C-alpha cells in the first residue's frame, strides 16, 4: 500500500503527485529526498479538522525535517514550531516563521540559547530541570525581561515504543518528575522575571496506541488542578508530539483518534475545557510525505545472501542502522540491467556492516533500477551526516506538476571548506 499522493503510472513507475520519480532522479540525481506538498498539507489539515473550533496550536517539531522550504510551507498553514536549539529557531525565522509561536524544548539549553530566544521574543521555554529554571530566571532578570515558561513534566507513562525514542518514563533524562513539579511551579510563580504560562509533556515518538496519550493527559490535568488551587492559572496545555505512522505493517491511530484521546480527558474537565491545547507533532506531518530515492549500483547475488548495493547509505538515512527500523522499500523505475528476483539485502556503499537500508527484501531488481524508501520524510535528511565524505542528498518538493529543489546536493568541496591545513613546519 502506497502513502497518499504516491501512485503507479506507466510501466508501473512510482509517481508522487503525478510526477514520476524517474524524472526527479533524472533532473536532480540520486540519492534524493522527495516530498509531497499535498501530503504535508493533508496531514496538517487532518489535525486541524480534529480540533474543529476548539482552541489549539499545532507546533511542528522542527527536528523531524528542518528544511526551510518545509518550515515555510508549515508556517503558511498556520503552524507554530517546537524547537530544540537556537539553530532551529534561526531556521524558523529564515523560513518566515514568527518566534512568538515557537516553543523551545530540550534538556540542555545553553545560556546563549536562552538569551537569544528571549531576545527574539520566544513564545514559551519548556523547562526541563530545576537548574534550567534557575538559569532562565537569572538571564531574564539580567535582561530585564519576563520569560514565558512551562515546565516539561515527566508523567512516568510507558509510551510502548522503541527505547531510544521513549521519553516519558522516570528512567529517561527528559522533563521534571511530575511529583516534584508542584514546588518548582510555586517557585517559578513567585519569581518576578518568570511568567508561568503552561504545562508541557512529551512521552515519546512513533506511538501506535492512543492510551498512553490519554494517561499522560490525565496526569497533566491533575497537576493543573493542584496549580489552580494555589492560584497558578495556566494559559495552555502542551501535550507533545509522538503520533506514529505506517512504515511497514503498523496500524497507527488516525489524527482524529489521537486528538479525541486527548480531548476526551481535557474537555471532560471544566478546568481543561477553556485551555488551549498545544501539540508538537513532527513525524506525522512530514514522514509519510517523503521518500528517499536511490539507484541500484550493483547486484551481488550469492548462495547465502544476495546484496543489492544502492547509492544511498546509512549517512543519508540512519533510522535502519540506528534503531533497526523496518522501512518499506519499493521499486520506483526499472533500469536497463538484467533483472532477477531474489531476497535482497539492500545496502549502501559505506564501509560498515551496519550500513543497510533494509534486510531480506523480496524484489525483482536490475542494475540502474530506482528504489524508493517510503515514509522517509521525517528523521531522514535531518539526521543525515557526511560520513565517508558523502555529500548529503538533494531535497525536492513536488507541488502539483512542479518540482522545486529545496536543497541542492552538497558540492564536494563544501565538505572540507571549513577545514585548514595546519602549518606543520618540518
Ligand atoms: N516534542 C519533543 C519535545 C520531542 O522530543 C519530539 C521528538 C517531538 C515533539 C516530536 O515527536 P514526533 O511527533 O515526531 O514523534 N529520530 C527518531 C525520533 C526521535 C524523536 C525525538 N523527539 C526516529 O527516527 O524515529
């Protein structure tokens, strides 16, 4: 099953919004990330529709795909943004986004980042520790500013996802233990340079069940009541991101199911009903909209294992190597080489055994074929590296019949442009 906006055309070629992947590869080379504008807009639309006229803000998690072309598109749709570094804030600004609708998450904000965020007029700092709260208070005081803050609480809810992307358990480094949040809120409330505006939580990523979201919302509401009893009035609840997508055979909840799970808790509560709900989705908005297009360089059939060596590698797409993620890989266009049906290990040119995009894929392949790794729009390019001195891939946004190159392939010499030969003398 292909994601929305992906289809099959003549000769079974893979098409995105009616543009053939072969044409994209011809024009921009491979490996290339291709994204569908319509798919991103429809994912955003599904969330907006699920909220209806209920007050909300969709803060796109920039880390999922931080290309300014994508950020600009989301800004136009009315998204806010969730960032984790000042670099991401500068990207949002470069894309025309407004810092006032940006929330700044992350456990390690530096003094410089806090200063720059306050100076830019950041919407909210999501504070992840007591030490960070103290630092923000000191910097805001020194700048004669009031810092808008939420505490990111750790609700100790099991998101039942990959351990590396589970964040809401008390074992994880994220957030402030929910039992300790109350006293910290009281301190923040009493500080003249801090303005408490919300509660934040994010329990993990790629969740395929909505019940942990509801459980986290319940704990957050309980805390909101305790705060109200102490005269601390919130202006929003930020319930994080994390909605999963389909990579192979997952059955993730629909956008409406996610929002309903949250609203069934928050809207059922007289205190919650009037509070705007903010969410921080990344993967759901851009994941299914993107594919990594790669060409088969060589086939190496064998009696034990058969390898298809493609021109994309773990530096382009780390998810399979890093998390063992299973991502669908489908034929996109046929090359001219002799074709053979086999069970292939789809591997890249990097000198590591961990350099694979997929294991045991039953495909008919020939040299020069194009393949597409699906649902690669999130945490694909944004996690890419230059390992093995490989320039990062081009990125193309397909919009109706048009293709826009939103990032050109890195020129080779740019990879060492910042390096210098030291004066070695003798
Ligand atoms: N908010 C916060 C505070 C986060 O840390 C994250 C993701 C999100 C929102 C967005 O979560 P999403 O809606 O995209 O699930 N590289 C991993 C995923 C890491 C997620 C990190 N935090 C992967 O490729 O699966």
